[in-house]
C-alpha cells in the first residue's frame, strides 16, 4: 500500500531510455521520467536522452513529487523547473551519492530530496538541506516523516509571529529555529491546519518573497 519509485531501462521502438517509474498504492504505473542527461558511457551504450521540456511533476495523494536520475544532479535548471511546477519532494535514484550537491539543491529550491544510491549512502534531506536520515553500515534503509507544506522564513518581521504560533498551537505546529542563519521553518502537523493557513493568519513573509 505504498508508492514506489524505481529505475530500469525502457524501450520505445528502437529508442532506449534510462527511466524511473512511479507506481501508486495499487501497483499501477502513474508516472514515468526518462533521464534527461545520460553519461557518456550511457550514450555509447545507446541510451537516448529524455524529453528536454523540463522534468514532469506527479500528483500523489500526499503531495506533488518530482524525479531526477543520477547525472541529472549537475543540471540545476531541471531541479528549478520542478520547484516552479510545485514539487514538494524530489526523488533521486542514482549510482553515486553526490552528497554535497543534494543538500544544496534541497535548500536552494526549498523542497525535500530523497536519494536511493547504489554505491554509497542514501539520504533524506530537509528543505533547509539538513540530513534527516541516512543509510550506513549499521542500517541499510533510511526513513523520515516529512511534513509537506513546511516553509522557510527569515527572522526579520517573522520572529514574534513564530513565537505566537508556538504559544497558540503548541504541538500541532513544528517551529524550528536556525539561530546561525536567522531562519525559521514552520510546518503544520495537524491535517486540519495547513502551513498556508498559518501564513495567512499571521501575515508571515516566506524567505523567497522576502
């Protein structure tokens, strides 16, 4: 009863892609992304680059997601396109970890990044780039609860409002203070209250707008 993202080669006529498939909770194919930037080795093997119109986003019952594959990590415009299309989580199956790039992409675009790496650590990154979970020699899987809708704010003008939110809503809302960066993140943990509701109620100014 889970969504699954997995990689394989797909063939369309004589064209072969490096593909990530999205299955829904019933096992039905509900999305496909063809890697836009194959490596030189893949090109020599006959892998064709995927569509160049920008990677697609997929609506799930928990939120909007995007997918990138391995070498795509080096092309920032694809990740930015996903952000502009409303992606809240980007899944990244890969042969290598690209550990320094993924947290930078998560922070730059303020979405979660979830990696599944063949040769290295798989990780879950917060919208601030902070690692929330990672695999390693003691545990071969990584998982985290991701409050979708979490937003990032400067402390300027927002600090007293965030304190009021903490006082009023308590455990219904997660407020995290990044003292070294003058940042705050706010996320609703209540299914009947969205972060957007809090933004409107307190006239919060998201970091991008600020």
